[in-house]
C-alpha cells in the first residue's frame, strides 16, 4: 500500500485547506476496517496526532484543532480527507495520514504553511 497525501499549500491565517490521502494498492476489504488518522510533523519534533476516524466514521481530534478541522473518509475510494478551517501559523507542518494500527509505509506527506 502506498499512501499519498495532497492538498497542502500556503495560506494566510484564517484560511482553509482540504487535504486528501489516498491508499493506492490497497483493496476495499483491507482499507475499510482500518482506523485512520492524520498526523503532522514540524522539523525537529515528533509526529503529532491531529485527528482520527474509526472504520465506522467516528472522529476524534486533538484539542488544538477541535472546532476547526474535520476528518472524513470514503472507503469506496480508499481516501481520508482533512478539512482545515481557520488555520493558524502553529498549524504549519507536514501532514501525513496512516492507519492507526499496523501502519503502512509512511508517504511523503503534504506541506502546510500558514503565514501572514
């Protein structure tokens, strides 16, 4: 399975981005049961859990992104999406998605930069 995240970019504070992650090479019966998550990482720091979504679409969020980010999934397309609103400079990071247990090889992630 290859994970490919996309949708990152540069935005001003208060802006929005929509990240998407596709799990190519997987089949529906492999992807659908997986609890999935978005993570982010800044240089010199460990990867941080941002949001999770269970196989039956129940989400959880880090306190720092509650009320601003929304995670969703489309099992038929084997994708996980992260809608990010009201972005702040501290949201700047490389964003990754992966399964929460028995993770697949990490993809390259997508860079999000929030700056005025």
